[in-house]
């Protein structure tokens, strides 16, 4: 199974990473950006706007900012692509294979954190703003708190992160992981923001600031 997982990770065409000095064939990362949905799976859809495209646009901006700051970053897709197509190793339908592939990459690369970026949807048109969903473990909780605070400042809101009990990626990914819902495509105000390149850049900056705060708080300072 380990060899299969290694193969699925290294053969993913859209995987970008720095190689570790101890194993130059094995990607190593501070942050893994999990770009929600892709390919046949559009995610939430409102009019001409598809979640998968917005996820990718914000993820690529975040990737660029984090790498500019000197972090080792992996992004699991850089194009409109279904990760389930690479999964030849697990059982189940397309949706389960997609989720298993995401966790499988994370569990092989073993980054210090994984950020799964998404756009939300609700039947209630007034629902808006960011929501960060975390695992029941201290590192994930801290990442979620820092991200929620940073994203709240962008939206001028006071939302709280929430525990995700049933999410496959949170349950099956070993590294500290959070799902970041960056706003509601179903809300007119959020939709105008989320489809704006300027707002996307602000979200990428907010995520980067939270990541910087997390590593400043958790990484040992050099002597």
C-alpha cells in the first residue's frame, strides 16, 4: 500500500513540490494546498460560476504568496482536473476516489499542514462569510482559529471555526488539516467578492498571514 501511495503521489501531473534533502525523489512540504473539486466535479454552481474554478484561482494566488515567503508548498492541481482520475488504488465510486486521492497525497507527502480550499453554498441566501472546519486535534484547531480570525477581518465578520466530525478528508488525513470555506457562492454579496480578482488576492493574503502566524507560534526559534 505504501508503494502504491508513493506512486499515486509522484505520478500526479499537477503535483508541485520541493524535494527533501534526505530523499530527493520524495516531495517535502510545509503546506499542502488541496484545491477543492475539479474536472467533472464542479462543486457548487451558481449561474456561470463554478466553485472548482474559484477554488483554483484562489489556491494559485495562495501558492504564489506562500512560496514567495519561502515556504515549501505543494498544490495538488493547477488545472481543471479531477484527482479521482489518478486514483487506481482505492475502492469505491468517483467521489470516494477523489477524496481518498487527496488524503493519500497528504499522507504520503506528510506536510506540516493541509489547507483544503472551498466555496460554500446555502439554501439561505443571507448566509455569507468564511467558515473554517477543523479536526479534533490541537494543531488543526490552532490553524483554524488563526485562519478564521484572518478571514473574518477581510469580511468584517465574527464567525467561529467549527469541528468537522463527518468529513472524509478530515478523518483520513494524518497531518493537521482544515477545510476553508471562503464564502458563499449562493449569497449575492459574497459572489461578487469571490469572483473578483482583487478579493481573491485579499483572501490569499489572509491565508498566508494565518500560516505565517501559525509557524511563528509553533516552530522552534533558532539559537
